[in-house]
């Protein structure tokens, strides 16, 4: 009896061993689809630059973690260089963590600009801006005191290397400077006001002029890019959180003092004089986002009061991406005149949209797809969607729509006729802002969270050409970094107790 029980246990152990052996092989042996893979969990946030892929690496544990830059060859996955040894100088003298991020890239100059933050005491932080040679990671120059916390979302650096070869930066003491990108030398400098790095800071460059704004000072100042001569200053502005340029006008999207109970505005400023050309209210309790397409300004407004209507309650915010809102308002770029609106009464719930070739495609939360003539807002066609559209891709005459839960579908862009529909297992709630759809050369690539794979789909027929995953049994998700030279670069989403792996996939057979 005991011997039989022992044999059963041994058999079960053998079966378990075989199962785990198969899983181990599937997990560790790359498939034929993979060109190469990186399984270092300390690398994240990949950026494609020329023939390199740059990662943010880290070593050590909080509160003494140190971050650095790590570069691999995009064709082989082999290590090109690492800034780890250079960053060690900050790690050795820092109190607490060292945060590092790539702030600026200048592909034509073969330079990488990096911002680092480290603590000198428990209450004091120091910042450094330095340049590296992108081909070998060689240290070129360093300027202390500039930049800021790399992940704050507040831009303390701006550049236009193709036109000016300068980096424009502000220090905590309020020294606004033009820094030569080749040498790190200060070309000109102005004392403005001390800067709290919790403030909103904008440094913008356009047409040989650099613009500076911080929410503490509330002034927008224009400087000549070469000489640093102040051209004009506009004081007492609202809180600016987006600056756009077109022709001779700058457009400021802003809100008044209390963001949670504020009025939002868009203001057109003449870039030569700083004079206000026009200003329009965008409503209360809104979070508008604007973009310029040809002669129009598109403003997606998230809830609150419509531009020309009464106060409305917040609409459902289920879909999240850059061009998403409850209503879409289209203005004349030069005059601010209302051209047309969609969903100003919020009956369709949340919407997402894309503009291409004088056509605006809109997906609605109640499950419709519309095509509008961009200049007039006249309906070209409308159709019922399979779900809630959250992403559009347009290639040639095909409109691809991916809904937030399950399906991808292709439509004739001119007529709205459905060509095919396929369950791709989408769930946008997993990674609402990461790129999970790419079209290229007649093929749609989709990263599915429900099915935990990547699929290639023929745009004409909807036929699945291939699918891939790396067989890890734990929960996982993928998103796309880039598609370059027939290689699809894929990052694995870090979830729960997950990990960061990175893959280079061949989209065509050898």
C-alpha cells in the first residue's frame, strides 16, 4: 500500500516536472518569429533612436535606487553601451534615489541629452543636464542646476537643434538660459523669478523665437533665440497647460486659478507683438485638449459646460486616449469663429476622433461611427459599430476601428461599408494610453490583452496571418514601441507581480 502510494507520488512529481519543463522551454527558447529578446527586468521605457534602442535602467532598491541609460543595437539586441559607470558618481554622493531620464534627442547631431536628479540632503535636491554621444555613450559635457524631476510632466527643457543648436533651460533660481548643445556653454541668460518645480512650466520654440512661462510668474515672455533679447511680455495670464503655434499666432489653452472649479479658455496671441487677437471660453469643470489641422482648431472638451451651451453634467469617461472628449468643437484658426460642433449636448456620451484628408472620423460611446466633412461638419456617412470605438487607423482607403472590449473592424473610408470584423480580444482598460494598434503595408498589428498575444491581420480580408506570444503562464500584456525595417519592437506591460521583457519580432518570414 505504501509502495503504491509512493509510486503515485513519484508519477505525479514526474508529470509536474514534465509540465514545468515544457513551460520552461517555451518561456526560455525564442520562437522563430523573434529576432531577439531582452529579459532584464531592470530595463524599461524603451525609445528607438537611429540604430539603437535606449532603456532606462535601475540598480539598487528604494530609497537608494539609481537610474541610468542603457543602449542596445536594434538589429541584434546586443549591448552598445551603458551610462551606469558615469551615473555612479551621483549614486555615491546622493542622499536617496537618483532619477534619470532622457529629456532630449537630437538624431542629426548624434547626441543624447539626459536629466538627472539626486538629493544632497533629505530636503535638498540637485539637478544636472548632460550630453552623451549616442553611438558609444561617451560623456561630452555637463551643466549643473538645470532640468528637473524627469517624471513630473513639467517641461523645464526645450530645444530646437536643427534650427538653433541650443537647449533652453531654467534653473530653480529662475535663471533662464540658452545652452549650446555641442559644448554645454551658456550662450545667454536672463534672471526671471525663482522656480518651484511643482509649478507648470512651458518653454516653447517656434520660428526663431523661444517662449517662457511658469504658473508662479503668470507671464508669457518671448525672446530672440540667438541674442536672448526680450521681444515682449504678456503678464497676468491664466494657468497655461497647452501652447500651439500656427502661422503668426500662438494659441494658449488655459484655466483660471482653481482647476477643480475653473473656467477654461483658448486665447490667440500675435507672436510678433504679444497682442491678444481673440479669446474664447471653453466652459467650466472641463479638461479641453486642442490640436490644429490645416485651417481649423479641434477642441475635445471633457464634460462641463459646452462652448456655446448650458452647463451639463460630466459625461461618461470610459475611453482614454489623446483625442478623446465629450464634445468636439471646431474653430476657425484665424478668427476663433465657431465652424461646427459635435455632441455638444453629450447625448452620445464620450467620443474619440481622428482627422485625415479633410474628413473627421468620430466614434461614440453609444456605439456609432461618423464621418464628417472637416470644413463644414456635414455628415458624409454614419454606421453602427460593434462596440465602443476607441482607436482609428487609416491606410489607403480603409478605416480600421478597434473597440474598447473585443473587436477590430475594417470599413470603406468613403462609404462606411463594413468590410470585415474580427474578435481580437481587446480590453482598453488594461493600458488605455499605450499604443496597441499599428497598420503598415496592408497589415494590421494588434496587441490583445484578453488573448494575450500579438496578431497580424490582412487589411483587405480580415484574415489572421499569424499570432505570437512568449508563453509565460502569468498575466501579461504587450504594447508597441515602433515598427522599423520590418521589425516590430514590443514591450511587455508590467502588471501586478510581473516583469519587463522586450522583444524584436520579424513581421515577414526569412
